[in-house]
């Protein structure tokens, strides 16, 4: 038995239905226990569907635009799944205990059938929650793969930029040496020729990397 002193909003609707004018007749304590567990089972189903939809939305967003998904989004959804797993496991333990109880009221065939039905529903719920855990792990793997791919693209772009600017730096370094015999120093068009040469180098390298698929 668990005694709770604080409010439990999840049972407000059930409490109102049991204390209202059209409340059903309560013949024994087991009936209240069953109604409470059944209420929790319904809430678990709603929570599972909600989390499943959130995972689907995150998965689609990750596939279309990985930049819109953050690690905090994944941490939040993982926390929700972990809480649901804990709740379902505790409820399954309680229902299994009621099913194994030798209490005469619970051994009544009609009431026993209700307990078994609730036990089966909770076991199915547990399997569904475990599948959610698997989907969250897969989502984490996809998120890390997308992040690694983004880093790889950025590093590849930096490598291409470095490869393009390296010959330009070499040309500028050679022509900028303060020694005699540097070609073009006495030619009035030398500067234009060097600029044209540098632009040509950039265009040729860009064409080459594009053809090889480095920008894909």
C-alpha cells in the first residue's frame, strides 16, 4: 500500500466520477483498485501515442533539416520515455501482485477476468514502451550521424578552400620577394597579368573539384 499526501491530478476525473451524482455503486475495495489501475492504463496509452508522435515529428525533421533538431529535444523525449517505462513497470508489478493474490474477492472468476485483461493490456503497453526506447536510441544515432556528416562537410569545404588558396599564396610569395630578377616588375601590365593568372588558377581548381564531386 502506498499513501500519498499530495494531489494526484491524474486521478481527478476518476475521483469526480466516483463521487458525483451518477457515480457507480462501489461494492468492494478491489473495484476501486481496478478502476484506479485502469485509469492509469488509459493514461499510459495516451502518453505512449503522444510520445510516439513526437518521435515521428523529430525523425522527419531530422531527415529534412537536421539543424532544427537539438540535443535538448532528444534529451526531453528520452526523459519522457524513461518516466513512462518506470510507471508501466511499477503498475505491472502491482497488477501481477493482484493477479497472484489469494484474496477471495480477487479470486472471483468475473473479477479475475478483469484483472487478467488489465494485466494483458499492461504487458502490451510495456512492449510498446520498450519499442519507444529503441526508436529513441535510433533517433540519437541518426542525430549523431547527421552531426558527423555536417562536420565532415565543413571540414571538406575548409580543405577545398585551403587547396584553392595555397597556390595563390605561393604565387604572391614568389612575386613579392624583394630580390632582383622577379618577372613582371618592369612591365606596366605585370599586375594585371598576375591577377588574371590567379583568377585562372581559382577557376581551374574550382572546375576540377566540382567535377570530382567534392562540393556534393
